[in-house]
DNA sequence: GTTGCCGAGTTGCTTTTTTAACCGGGTCAC
DNA sequence: GTGACCCGGTTAAAAAAGCAACTCGGCAAC
């Protein structure tokens, strides 16, 4: 697959994971504002400059999990099979995410994932930074969809739909329901929303 | 104690341990000659030059466990209390090693330790290199004991005694006896040998 | 006998990391 | 208000690690 990695690359990836995991676990335990980057660096056993070489800001220590999905929508559109509408490809992709309970769809009842979502959306600076990521995502999707205002409009609408769907799912799960229980409604909602997009 | 170590020192120590442990465990499993330094570097997840930065030769990958005791005899003599004969200090030190079943006294029946001794003494290049360590140790002890041929002679005799004692203990344990069982004889032998040194 | 390979070490160059010091904003004490 | 700290983030220099390519000796194929 993507295995022939050298020593250097492997260690970098491990360092990155160590920092990110240490950060998230500390944030979940004590709250975003009560944990300093020094604490995180110490927990991950790296120096402060190293930490910032991997993550440009404190917020990114949390949001890298979203950043991993950065540009995903654009990629889905670009790599869709011939004769398939962009919206259809995105719809299928979202449903696939739903089926495998991908956290980005909001349909995941794993306690850690729930706590993580709570952390992100109840911490202002994180929510704020997240919208910046979404803007870039929107830009990329617009590029993949074509040119002009039309493309931008459609990109914005698609992503808005996805955000609403994810948020809705998350609320249901925050109410105490299980992912499996919510799944049918989530699929129905998605089908409705994407259908209306066309 | 010796805790206030920086990040750098801590990681260096860990790397050193990782290399040394990987080497010894591979050697014990496959034999000294059937394991290449490349294998060890790979197992320890370091590059070959890094390995050689920590250990000058392949043999030292095994012998660092002895090297840790390098100059110990000299130190014991130098740090002995006032009014105490050097030989007495060394005698006490050896007996203390016996009591805590220090591997260097040969009085340790831990299977891994036994296998390790077997590895060292049945691999010619290792045994050879080990004598070089012992020579340096002898030199240091001679320095601590005074000047001239007298000091050298006494140093050589003391270390010879220690080697014989350790070897004897090891043989007994190699015969299947336990360290606790052998202990009284080992102490008696040591008392006899050190007494005769005076 | 020479060609090719393997294993122990080495060498130079680049990348990564640590260290310590710093900046600028915020906060709390006095 | 001002001085002392904490926090997010940066900088420069030096240590350490990785990589690739090398030497040198041994050994086996042909």
C-alpha cells in the first residue's frame, strides 16, 4: 500500500501522533483552556518548538482530526466515475460515511468521540478556527465543481447540508441514543437533503 | 537522585537502551555471528551510523553491560573510608555484590543472565574483547592503589581473584544449582581468597 | 583470478530536535 | 501603574539522527 517508509518518515508520523493524542487526551480531561502547550509538549516528550513545527497553533492540535479530511469533498468530486453527477458522488460518499459510523458524519456514539465533539463545539476559539478549515474546504470543492459564482454557490450549499446533517446526528446521540438506533433517520435525512440539492 | 535530566539526555539514554537491549536479545536468540549490525539497527529502529555512535564496535553491543562496571574497583578503593585497607574495601564490595546477586559476581541464576554469560564466554571475539576491558580496569585500579610495579601486581591479583570467584560461581549455577543454594559457598570462597590476598 | 556480494565501520550532507532566550499580550499583586 | 509572572508563539545555534555512498576484508561462484 503505502508501506515503503523510511526511518525518518516513520518517526515523524509517530511524533505527530504522540503530540496530537497527548493534546486531545489532556484537553478532554481538563478542558482546552486549562491545558498549556507546555503541558502537551511535556506529555508528548517533545520540546515546544517541535510541537509548533507539527501544529501551527494550539487550536490545530485539536482540529488536525478534521484536517485529515481536508479537501475530501473536492477529491470525491474529482475522482467520481464518468457519467456520475457531482452531487450523486457526494451523496454516496456521505452515506458510506454514515454506514461506517465515520465521526465526521456525527453518527458515532463512542464516548471519546462524543466528548471530542463537545469539546470542539463548546470551545469558542476551536469552533472559530474550524470554520476557517471549512472555508478552505469549500474553496477546494468549488474548484472541483467548475468556475464562477455558480460553483461556489453549489459548494457552499453542499457543505452546509453536510454540516447540518452531522450536527443533527450529533444532537440525537448527545441525547443518549445509540448510533445504530439513529442510523435509519440519518440515512433518510441525508437522502432527503441531497435529493433536494439537485 | 539523578532525575533532573533534560529531554535530550533522557532520549539518548532510551536510544542507547533500545539498541543494547535489541542487540542482546537478538544475540541470545540467534547467536552473535548470525546477527548483523543491520538487523540490530532495524530492530532498535535507528540507522547504522547512529548505532555506531553509541557503540564503537559490534562486540561493545554485548559488553556494555560489563562496561557499566568499568572502573568500579578503582572507585571502590578511592572512595573507601579512612583507615580501611584497599583489599578490605574490595572484599566488602564483592561480598555486597554476592548478597544482592549482582550478575558480575556470577551468582545469579536468572535464565537470561545465565544465557548471557554463556554467550559471552563461548564467543571468541567477545571473550577477547572482554579481556581488553579488564586490562583497562586493571590499569585504573593500579592507579588507585599507588605507583610502580607493586600497585600493578596487586591490582592484577585482585582482579584475577574476582574473575576466578565469578567464574566458579557461574559454573556451579550452570550445573543447575540455584543462586541461593550456592551463596554460602560463594561467600566462603570469597572470604578465603581475599584473606589470602593480604 | 576476478567478479560480485555481504558484513563491519566510516564519511559528508541534510533534516530534525533540543535548548535557551526572546516577543507581546494578559493578569494579578501591591 | 508597574513589576512579576504565565501563555502562545518564534528565533538562532548546536546537538543528534537519518541517508546514501563509501572503504576494506572475507568468501563464494564461475
